[in-house]
C-alpha cells in the first residue's frame, strides 16, 4: 500500500512539472478602452466633484487637468488604471510627502465618489463624439469689419468672393475656413499654389505646384503636362501661395480678433 501511495505521488509530481505554464493575465485595458467601462453614477460624480473641488482642486485644477503644483489626473496613468478607488485611495489617504502632497483622511464613500468623478472626466476626454461645441459667435461684428477692411480687403470682398458666405457655412465651419483655408474635398474652385522654375540655362517652366521639398519640385503646366526637377545646382524656384497671407495672420490674431472677424463674416448673408 505504501508503495502504491509513493508511486501515485511520483506520478502527480511529474505531471505537475510537465504541465504547461499558465499565460500571464492580460494587462488592464487603458486608453480608449476606458469608454467601454460602466458610466459612473451621475449622483456619485456630482458628489465627487464637490469633494474634489474642496480638497484637491487647489493643486490639480477644478477639472482635474492639473494645476500649478499637481499633475493632470485625467491623463494620469495611475488614475486611468484606478478601479473604484483602489489606486487613488491609498494616495489620498497616505499622501505623497516627497512630492508635496499631504494626506487627506477622507471616508471610503468620499474616495469612491472622487473615483467616479475622475472616471467621468476621463471618459468625457476620450469620447470625442460627446463634445459639445458652444456658441462661437461671441465677438463684435463692427470691430470685425474694421479688422477685415484693414487686413483682408486687398484679397477678399464682401460683395464679391465672400458674398453670402455667412449663409453658405455654419459658424464653426466658417471659422475653420478663414483660420485654416486649406483645400477641402468637393471645393468647386480649390485654391492652388503656382510655381515658376528657372533652369541654369534660363529656360522657365510655370504652372500649378504639385510637389515641393528640399530636394525636388514638380509642377503641372497649362497644357496639363507634368514636369519634375531636382533642386540641386542653380535651379531657381519661385512659389506664389495665395494662402500665405492667412498663414501670416494666424501668427498675429488675438483671441478677440478671431471672434470679431467671425462675428462680421456671419453677417454676410
């Protein structure tokens, strides 16, 4: 009987030694996987915001996106990995003296509420479709007209190319158009840069710019023929970008300028 028992133990030990090792548990999902987690209870989020505002906002900002001395908790790896306060709870209770964070002796229910508030902030940041665009027409149309007259009227006309532009585009699209007037799919008259290339022999080629970098330039002439040149040597390249003035103005606009211009453009019905 003892022999059989010893044999059984030997077989069991051998089988255990030969058993394949279990794969490591998958890492907890982060990033946009957070949006698939349960949405926190709105009442807990509201309570958590109040507790956070009273205890944490001085360092971490009122929206948990960081302050003068505290990090952004919306993008914090520890906070993103938190599950109902299991990661942030110990930090709240113990503090981080080496980083200037004191301990906060909050009850468990308040830590859960803070965790719910942070989870809601994280999910809101991840869910692009949940963003609400507020009213962007907040400027002074008369000041916008004055700015337009001084800086834009050499190229554009309210009665010409911009006639009816306030009816053609909604305010958000209109603001994007004058700040970043790049060609868009479906534009009936796309804005194109022109280029003139002068060879060392003096021969010139002109047309629509197709490609340009530090090494090559390419254009399509009026007949539709494609020409490509290496920029090595004494090749001269002159580019006329009709949007260059917009790029320069973008460096100079104040926040008030942008809103005033938009407020004026929406009146061009």
